[in-house]
C-alpha cells in the first residue's frame, strides 16, 4: 500500500519535473528568453568591468618579472645537484650569513645531503650556543651539536634592523617558497644589480635592482667574481655563486624534493603497469561478450501477417 503510494508520488513528481524542464528549455518560453538576456547582460558587464580595471603588471609595484631559469631540480624528474648545495652552503656561510639567518635548517639536516656527519659535527662545534641553566641556575655557552639550528648573527629583529638601516634581512630558510618564481627570482635578484639608469631616483642607502618591488633594495650587491674560493675548483663567478646559493636555499625550503620525485616516479611506474594490467584483464574478461554475434533469422513461411 505504502509502496504503491510512494511510486505514484514519484511518477507524479517526475512528470511535473519533466514538464517544467521542458518549459525551461523551450526557446519560446519567457524563462528561456529572460535567462538568455540576463546571461548576455551579465557577460557584457563583466567584459566592460575587466576592461575598465585591467590587471596590468606594474613594474614599480611588483618589480621586473624574473626569467625562469632551467634549474636541474625544477625539471619534472630532476633532483637537486648536491655538489651545488655544498658549494651553495659555502656561499651562504661566507657571505649571506653575515646578515641573514636560516633558522629552520638544523645542522643534522645537512648530513648526507651535502656533508658527512663528521664534517657537520665539526662545522656545528665552531659556533657557541647558549644552554643551561646549570646546577647554580646560570646559563652557559656550549659548542653547537647536530640538533642546533644554523646560528643567526642578530639576537632579535630590532638588532637586525638597527644594523641594516632599518631594513630587515629576512630569514632565508623558506625564501624560495615565499617569493613568486622562487629560485629564479632570488637568482635574478642576486645578479640584478645595475647602475641606476638616468631619470630614476634611488634614495640614499638603497641600491637599484629592477627585480625588487619598487626597484630599490637595502641589500647591497654581495656577489662579485672570485669572492669565495670553491674547494672543488669550480670557477667562482658571481652567477655561479648565485646559482649555488639559490640551489642551497631551495633545498632548505624543500628538503623533501628528491624523495618526493623519486617516490612519484616509482608510483608512476607501478600505476602504469597496473593500468596496463587492468586494461588487459578487462579485455580478457569481456572478450566473450564483446565478440558475441546476434543474428535474426526471419521465419521462412512468413505470409505478411503476424502469427496469433
Ligand atoms: C650586508 C647584509 C646582507 C648581506 C651580506 C646579504 N643580504 Fe640579503 N638582504 C639584506 C637586507 C637588509 C635585506 C632587506 C632588503 C629590503 O627590504 O630592502 C635583504 C633581503 C634579501 C632577500 C629578500 C628580497 C625580497 O624579495 O624581499 C633575499 C632573497 C636575500 N636578501 C638573499 C641574500 C643572499 C642569498 C645573500 C648572500 C649571497 C644575501 N642576501 C646577502 C642584507 C644582506
């Protein structure tokens, strides 16, 4: 009884729906004409608005857009150039670390990435870290261990600003993730110092750099040919150092990249095999259905009238 009522209800409602739907898409109905007019008007207004307020790149506000450089790790299956990370750390340590921290990188993260454990332990031990309190309640200094972060020069933000004309050198741990076009932007910034062109005014203490939003940056050019000496004999040109330090900074931002790409490749291989297998199994299972032939043989004694 209930089920019959329910089925009647559904029949009635589906009928209603189909008649309404029929009315809505009937080109002659008012609803159709009305919605078409509304769509046209809406898109017209949209196009007008977009042309009134175009989203144009503004070099003064956003800086010159950096080219995208072919970093090895930026390719689909590319992983980090670890020799470059090692050289990049050297550039960071000898030049950038004078102003910039990279606090999210711990010494132990460098182990087996660009250095051996012994090398990293020795590097960490060269810096002093505050520890304690000891039995007398005093804080004391101890040499760095693998668990410590890379040391920062300044005790706090105010000290950092005070030493840099009020500008804050940002922590570089995540810098390639924190800027549009990441690694390529930082590379362009480091190699993008030019003489101030005629007609451009750069405030005292700032340096002309078209890639930095506003075109003037507080950071002076820090990379000059031959300013570091690489232990592996790579010629230390400014662009080579910029490439190496950017690779190091990109590794600091995305230390999981190598692993992620390796696992991604494995997954692609395994899933391609599984897909091929499932296609094969599907064909194998359905071959008897797909090759089945239906044939109709009309009765031979057909006289034009259907049989009773
Ligand atoms: C003498 C100090 C000093 C040195 C050395 C230095 N920087 Fe800077 N850096 C700064 C200051 C100050 C700023 C902030 C600039 C500003 O806001 O105008 C800055 C900003 C930056 C920025 C951020 C730019 C942005 O888009 O906000 C990056 C990236 C950077 N530095 C990378 C480096 C790298 C890599 C090195 C080493 C090769 C380095 N810096 C060496 C002082 C320094």
